[in-house]
C-alpha cells in the first residue's frame, strides 16, 4: 500500500498539486509547517465534514464500511474481498494504482457498472471537486472497476430541519469529470516528479485563491501595502489583470487609468502618508451624531453543516451572542450582553437560544433612537429572527428600523494608509483610534468566536469547568470589544467631521 507519508499521492494531495505544484511540495516535504497547523476553525470544518460523511452513509443502510486509517495495509484487500463477495455499496473503498492511493466515499454497484460518489459538506459543486473526483475514477478504473457515473453528493440549500426537503443532493458530474480525464495520467506523472525533486518554480496567479486563500500565500506574495492586491475593491481576478499589464503596485498605476472615488482617495492618502477625510463625512455621520440615545449592536453567530434547530438549513447562521452599548445624551455609556450556552450534562441537548436572545436584545435596545451597526450583518440576523419568531416580529422590525450602518460613512469619506485596502472593522479601528485594538484579547476573530460558541452549546458538558469559564470570558470580551470599537469610532469620526 502506498505510504501517503512518503512521496506517493492521495486524492487530497492530487487536488493540491492540481492547484499548484509548490503547494503540493510544501504539504509533503514540510508537513509540520506552521501554515499547515489546523486552527480551531479548520479543525471544526474537519469535524463537521466527518459528521456529514457519517450522515451520508445512513442513505445506504446496507453499505459495507472499509474502516481504518490511511496506513492500514488491509483496507485494499478488504475492499477487494467485499467487491468479490457482491457488496452493492461500499464506503471508503480503498484502491492504489501507480503511486496513487484513494479512499472513495461511496461506491454504488449497478450490475457490472459502478457509480462513484464523493460526499462534500458544501451546499454546491465547486470547481475543485472535479479533479478530486477525476483522480478517484482514474484509480478505480485502473483497479478494474467499470465506473460509468460520477457524482458529488452535497448538502441541499432547500433543506430545513423538520422541513420536507431531503438533506442531500446527488449532482451528476460525469460530463465534467470525463472532460478532464485525459489530463489525469499526465498530471499524476508530473506531480510524482515534483515530489521527487526540489521545490519547483511556479508563478502566482488566480490559483492562489482557488480554495480560498492558499495556506502558503505569504510565502509567494509580497506583504507590501503598496501592492496592487491592496487597492480598494480589487479581488484576485482584477489584481491579476493589473499585474498582467505590468502594474504590480498602487504607486505604479498610470495617471490615465480610470479609478473610482475610493481608489483615488486611497492613492491620495498613500502619496501623502496621511489620513484623508472628505467634507461629506459630517453629513454622512449626522444620524449618529444627532441621536440623543445612541446604541451600538454586534452579533456573533454559529453555523453548522447539519442544522441543530428548526427552520435552519445547512450552514445557516443563527444568532447566539450579542453585545450592546448605549450612550445617552449626557455621554454615559451602558452595556448589555447575551451569550448562549449548552447544558453541563453531556447527555442533554442544548436549548434553541433564538427566542431568549431576541427577547434580551429587544429589552436592551428599547430606549435607543438610533443603533449603530458595522455593515448590514446585524440587520440580516434580526430579519431571520423575526421570520422564525412571528410573535416577536413587530418588536424586532421596530428594532431593525433603528439600525444605522457606519460602514458607508467610513468607506465613502475616510482613508488611512494603514487600512491596506480594507474597510473591515479590525482594519480601520487602530489607525483611527490608536489606543484601541484587539491585540490584548484571546479571541480576535469572528470565525474563531463562532466555533467557540458552538463548543459551549453542543459539547459544554464535556469541557472542563475552568476551560468553559475561560472560553465564556473570552467570548464576552471579544463581542464587547466589537461594539466598544464602534463607540470609539463614532467619537473619532465626529471629531474628524467637525474638523
């Protein structure tokens, strides 16, 4: 059996090599690299993927599961024995051909033909799923199986817990897979040669973002704030278009190029190495500056591949924490907060927290005239709560009507060179309010917060008391910082607006 710790290929390695030979080389030759150490967010994704895989196997009650880890040399022989014994469905069937090992999520027999099914926790077929399936078809055919159909089995966007739609969609990708099959043998040979040699040279490109930003992105791309990828509003494709024209830095953009107002403001700020503030900031800030009682609201949510509560679909976000600051006309700032937690008894399931969070938020915000949010996320979450809790819809809609988005006021009127092309809350906070940042906190990222809240909800009873209490403190501190950051930003922007 191929040793995937060595220089052979697995399906995940093949997909990495399809994306970029340097990525493949680093993953194999530097498996302990800092960039490859999974954080809590990636570990949670793995865990959720495993749960989806286990749930998918329930669709075939009589299937034969070839269990074991990648280095269990008996899995290939046990797969062959199950096939010879007439198994109609196999899970994690294992094959090896010419230096490539793969474990197939589901193999379904139809007479002398087979359907190969790759199970994904996504809610749609993605571009990189095709080479993943193709290499498995190639290996299975090499092992003598007549594979005539290929599918990606993914979560359905239409599914709702306790609703009527099925959880999974079986998408036929046979045509797309057959379209790349001719490339697979060549790609395998190239990838095996890459692994046997030194780190290959390979240019940067759109492939650096194929599955999201590559883990080794910082090794290949300059960290210079003047790089063209930091131009406001520029994504990977547009950055590559600039670079294909020979423009690699913002300062090298020809004067004749047509840029939007935000980009022009950015260039002025970077050329002068100073904050740029437009005269329109005062009018933009008027709803916040004129309010007698001004609130500041932020949500944290959880998102599970397999939804936990009624009405939710795969990966739907559900509000589970909020922080709320309120400033009166006298300048007094109060704070209210809510954090959902699960039972300490590991045998019990967590209660649905949505009504509790809605009621607590309605009560906390009742006296505010205007409530500041940063981007429209809070509005979408309140809308979702109102849809699920019709008896609270009137109060939630009244709350929603008070919301005012600070983001456009900043993005359309202010730029600091330290923003590095981003108007995210964390990007703008410290440049505008130098004495405030997130650096003193344990949790500094919303994705991490989401995973930590999910742990408090679903595995709270298996977490030691001290760890559970520490996580709770860290979550409350993070969410409170988000709203206190907007308190300070409004104060600072008010000063800038007044000149």
